[in-house]
C-alpha cells in the first residue's frame, strides 16, 4: 500500500492495515481486502483511519 490505505482499530488497538474493509452486522463478520473473512469480536469502538502515501 505505497499509496496509502486504511488503518483499522478495535477499541483503540491496531488490527490491520488494508485497502478495503467491510462489516456485516447480520453475520457479525468483517472482510479485509475483499478476501479475508473474520469473526467480528465484541467491541465498543471501531475506528478506521485514512493513511495517505
């Protein structure tokens, strides 16, 4: 991600850097870079920061 991307944090803890992230409330999952599907942990705060290259 030389041109930038997103920094995803759960409750202030850095989880991943990626170019795409999606959340599914019904399935309680999130998808990183359109391929890695993961269970969404029980968190109080999700933040996404834009990182510019």
